[in-house]
C-alpha cells in the first residue's frame, strides 16, 4: 500500500490515459499501471483502450479477456489511491431566495462520506497533511458546509484567536487610517510636509487653514481611489483568491489557498471569517500603496489611497452583510448575486459591491 494514499477525482483519472501515464480504477481504487503495459499478456493496446476509466466490468467479462485470481492480486501492487465522492451541492439549478438559510452540516456523516475535512477537529493541520489531489481539494472546498458555531483552525487558543475577525474590526482599524491619509493629502496640496517616516503626526492646527481648492483636489483623488478599489476588488477576487486552476498540486499551496479564500467557500456562513484580518489586508495593500506613491505625487497618492481604503471598508462590511443581514432592495439583489457565486457557479460573479467589472470582463453570473 502506498504510504501516501491519495484521494483522486474522476477528472484526475481521465487525465491519465496515455502510454506514458496510464491509470485505471476498480471498485473505487486508482491504479497506475504504466509500468505494467508492456508486461500485460493481452498487450498494451488492450489496457490503453480502457485507460482513464473504470475496468471492473471489463475485467470480469470473459468474452473480452479472462482474468485469474492472481491477476487481481497483481493489480493491487499498482494501487496509488482511491476515487473520492462526486457528490456536489453547488449547482446551476440553485436559486437565491430572500430567506435563504442553509441547514447545518452533519459533521460525522460529512466526513464519513467525503473523507475530506473532519469539522470536529482543527482544520489547518488536516489541510497541511492532506492526502487528496488538487482536483479533489478544489471539488470539495467549493461545496459549502455550514456550522452553528465557527470551525477551529488551530488547537491552541492563542493561535485560533488570530484567525477570527469580527466585522467591526475593519472600520475600527482602517477607518482612522483612511481619515488620516485624507487630511494628510489635503495638507500636502497646501504646504510641504516632511515624509511620513520623519513626521507621522499631522499639524492638526493647520487643518483650519487648508483652502477649499485643496479639499477639492483631495476629494477628486478620493473618488478616483473609490473607482480603483472596485477594480482591485474584482481583480483580487478573480485572479488571486480564485487562482484555483493554476495552483500547484502540493499541500503547502493548498494550505495557502485554504487560508486566503478556500475556507470562505467551504464555510461561507462562518461569521468570524467573512472579513479580512488586518494582517492579511496589510499584506495585500502594501504593494498597491507603494505603487501609488511611485506613480503619483504624495498628495495625489494619499488621496487615492484614502478613497481606496474607504471603499475597502465598505466592501468588507458589505460582504459580511450579504451573508448575514436583512438588507434594502439593492443590497438584497447583491446578496442573491454573491450567494450565487458560492452556491451556483464559483467561476463567475466576482463582484461584491457591484457587478460593473463582471459586466466589463464578461464574468456576469445570471441569477
């Protein structure tokens, strides 16, 4: 038996159907019979005819090719894993309703059926020690589960605490920063300020002397930042969080994917993992804000960043609301749209605050 008994999907199996990589399955097990092709008594063409498929019926068919008990015993020498369940909950038939509230997942039954993650135990170590193929991981992580209480990532409480973020942390942490950058921008349009590293504290008394035109310039940059954020929201969601198909098939990369966004699709109603922890957004914003300062003068850059940060706050709070709050008409429509991204088609519908970039880039999800 292989030391690493991997769980594969039917797609994994079907991808290996050549003489250089020939897999078959029987009774749920997956076999790599590439090295046996030239030794097969019936010739390699016979195996290649059924490569990438289940061979249980054909092996029993005496009209096709009679197999002895020893043939079945020999086959076990080539086992490399097993086929996982193909059961799915995401479906094109899913319809959004105003009162949508999914039933809680039976943790015991879910693990026995899928052999994916045991929701009764800390999740992160299970992903790190994964015995699934990437295809099986992606298939399962995009099938939502639901728990009454947040799932655990870590065993120790001190580590677990840092994986949970209540929604109001976002405006409390980033709101003052966005406000500071707005007024710094307005001052920089008026007077020459030392760099942030030299003098981080603003001369607040000087705010009363800022002319209206400086505020006007900052507001213009602020609105540009709003627009830029809506594009970044789409690009991050589509090309970073949903990097699924370019993801290397290795537990380290699966773990990183799970931490960044996979867990949100796996547990979409987990109220403590719906907004980004400050450390994660700090990491994402760092190259973007540095780029802004490379491209624009300080006053303009800070105004744009202030607007982008403000819309980020709106984005994360709205994202939480779309999963958990009764909403006015426009937000109810966006709630249906976003939940369809989770329950109908996760390859479309990347916009959270609006559909504008889904329309521009042809990824609009019909709801």
